[in-house]
């Protein structure tokens, strides 16, 4: 269906059990106008999720109009995918204003990746929230992060 709807701007596949790298790549290639993508999974069944860095890298490469991205409870996103996402904020993903993700215990990515590569892009409020989350985190816990990025809109 995505290949036949290139003008889609909003897709929500939250809690879908069919999320694979190949589906996310197909969405990324087929929907260049995509602005919002919700591909979060339920907290109780993340082991069924079959997409990770390959799908995230495709979004970075093809979805240059993306503004909001949510991939909560995905243990398959590693520091490689998340670092690429943060690096693309100065390039192809200039429109991205918000990301929601999980880091920490049980996830392939830690909060240090967010701090190292994403901190310079965060709003002051998101920086405070990240600092508070890091200060209260335990090694046996994970964190849900909702990050907002500084974005300047050019007036034409």
C-alpha cells in the first residue's frame, strides 16, 4: 500500500507485529513526503520487533521531510543507527523536531550516545529532562526519552 501512496505525510504502525527492516525501508523509499512516523512497539513484547538500524538508516537517507519520529521499545536500534540519526540533523533531517525512543537496560543503546551525539541539537527543556533522567537512572532500568530539537524555520 505504501508504494501506491507516495503523498502520505502521516503513518502510525504502533504495536504492529509486522514491523521489519524491509517494511521500514519500503516506507522510507515510497513516502518521500512523510512528516510523522510512529513505529513504536508495546513494552511487553519488544522481542517480536524485527526492525533496527537498517530501517532507521533508510529513514535517515530517504525521509528528508520527517518532523516527528517515534520508535519506543525497540531493542534493535543500536548506537550505530542512533548516531547516524543525530548526525543527519545537520543534513538530510533538518526538519526533524522530535524523537521518542528507549535507552538503557534491555536496549542496545545507552543514554551516553544521546548525550554524546544529540546534546547539541536538544532544546534547553530536553537537555534538562535528559540530565534529570540520567541522574535518577539505575543500571537495571531503561528510560523513555522524548527529545525535542532546536529548529529554526526559514521565512521565505
